[in-house]
């Protein structure tokens, strides 16, 4: 019996774990909010600190739609992808995020920036990983969150 993954198997496993994290940012930035179902478990919970904490995929989709649909655009840039633990169909990850939201009138857009770290717990659901819990830890906030909307 083999104990370790080959480098190719390890790369595929790592990519699969981070796939829902990348799907999340693409769904938000492309305003395809129903695609969040490909990122979050139906019973997922979010804790973004002051302003939002909630549970269930439906609540997450509604909140993200309300927060981003009227924006001119957004860009969630992710870096420093860490896997802290993988065991028995679960994983814990940390991902740095630098999010820019642009709203207001197109002639005079307003910008809001939020920088921090996503702390995600994921579960293997059949053949795919899904985020079951996310805690966002803010490092920096610039601008008024209400201004871009």
C-alpha cells in the first residue's frame, strides 16, 4: 500500500480543494450568483464580522446578490493559498483576499476595498469539495461600504 500521493495526484487534490474558493470569486465578480451553489454546501455558514453572519446556501446567495448586483463591478483577488489540514473528507484552508467593489454613478464611481483572509472549512461532497464554513478576518477596510451600492 502506498502512503504518499505522487506529485501529480497531490496537485490535483490541492486544485480540487481550492476550486470552490475560486468559483466563489468568479460567481461574485461575474454576477452569476446561482453559481455559489457550486462553492457552498447547502448548510454553509458565513461570518464576515460586523455586518454579516448567516447560515444556509439560500441566505448566502440572497445576501451576495443584494450586496453586489447593483455594483458597476467588483474584483476579488486571491493569493497565498494554504491548506492547514486535510482528513477524512474535510479540509481547512486560508486564502488572502483583496476585494475592490465599484459602485455609484458610472460618471463618478465610488470605490470600496476590503483586505483580509478567508478561513474556510470544506467537506468532500461526493466528487467535489464545498465550503461548509467561512470566517473572514479583516486586515484593512478603505471607503464606505454603503457608498458603492
